[in-house]
């Protein structure tokens, strides 16, 4: 029997004035005449974002939600080239530690998903270097939270760059240039356009990287592959991880906008996954990627409760009873 645990992404539609992604553009930053005061303003925004993350975790605790994706935008302009001398971590280290301590005391799994511009198979060295800088930013945030960065950051395999096979091999070649700590931090997710589940499994098995299976992406990009046929391989990529298997669940917005995320989760699509994976591993953490955030989680739970084979273990976790 498998325990299925639900989580959601970054923000709440129920908690008011709690954005963890408040920001300042570089243009606005440069318009401020006193640059020292401008930096202090960036730090205040970062502190506010982290405070709102803590509010979100307390909201999650009240609803027994122990799986959550942090916003990658906690610190505005942290990786901007013109601010490379800014020691932003000194200003927010206590706030980060408070956030990390709360998550650990309450048994919460936290992770990140950097934006699509993190590309390790780019032909241009500048893009690769920038991607490493962004990954290092995530690594440092986790370290300052007191959280082991191992397998806390998911991203895509990258671009095709006119030749998919060469781009896959370029990722493998570039891997040796990635610092070991960052290597341990990352997970790879199949995407909806370029790299299928099987493509990603090839890389994950070769480099010992956990694979995060995204069922919506698979439906959009599968080359007639069956995900069920590869599920055991997916599970095996997690054999060396201290964390449970992780997957992403979202639903198409419509047939015309198939790759876009819907507001809520199609319960039948999710239950099909549950039935087919039940018993394959002790626990699967299911990250809900839906426009309605925690609202989508609450609605899915309501629908799950009505199913005769679902046994709720907490407000956001359940098992499947045959």
C-alpha cells in the first residue's frame, strides 16, 4: 500500500496578502538615486517574501499539508550581474533559518523549481554559467534554511537546439562541470515539448539523478510511450534519495490549450495514476500544479473523500484500498 501525499506550489488563494514573490525590477532599482537605500529596499522585500512563506507554512500546518514548493523569487535581483557584490544572505540569514526550522520541526518537505531559463545543455557557455549561478542561489537558500539541499530542486533537461540527440549528450558532457553539491541538489522532470519520459530516464539513469514524473507533460509529449511501462524505472531513480518519490499532477486547460494548466485537477486522471502506482513504493509525494493553488488541493481532497477506495490518512494524504 502506498501513501499519497499532496502538495501545492508557492502561493495560496485563501491566505490574503501573503505573496512570497514580491519584486523590484532592475530598471526600478537603477532609478533610485541612493543605491545603498535601493539595496536596503531589496532586502526588505526579501524579508517580507520569507515572512509570507512562513505564513504559508503555518497555513499549511493548519491543514496538514506537509509538501510545498517555495517561490524561486524570494530575493529580487539576487543573481543579477550588476549586484554580484551584494551580500544578500547576511541580511536574511535569520529569516531563512526561522523558515527552515519551522519546516523541519513540522516534518515538511520543501523544494524549488527554477524558471525555464536554467538550461545546462545550452551550446553557449554564458547561458550555462548563468544557469549555474541561479542553481547556486537556490543551493545557498536551502543551506541557510538549515535544509539538506539533496534533491530539492527540479528543472527540465533543456532545449533541443536543432539536434535533440546532441543536446542530450551535451547535457551529459556539461554535467562534469557542475559542482558536486549542485549535482546532488537537482532532479529532472520530463517536459511537454522537447524531452519525453524515456529521454529523461536515459539521462537520469546515466547520471544517477532522480526523475520527477509529470503526467500532464507526458500526455502532451510522449512519442507513443506508455508511462506505466517505465514506472519501475522512474521509482528506481529514487533508490539513492533520502526523500520519497515525487511526481507532478496538473490537468490540461482545454483541448485547444492542452499544455496550459487548468484551475483544478481532473480527479479521474489523478485516480488513474493512483490505481496504477499503488503498492509500487511506500510513498509518493504529488505536487499539484494548478492555477488555484491550495484551492485546487482542497477541491481535489473533497472529491477524493467521496471515492469508496480512498482512505484519508490526514487532511492532505491518503491511501488506496482495493
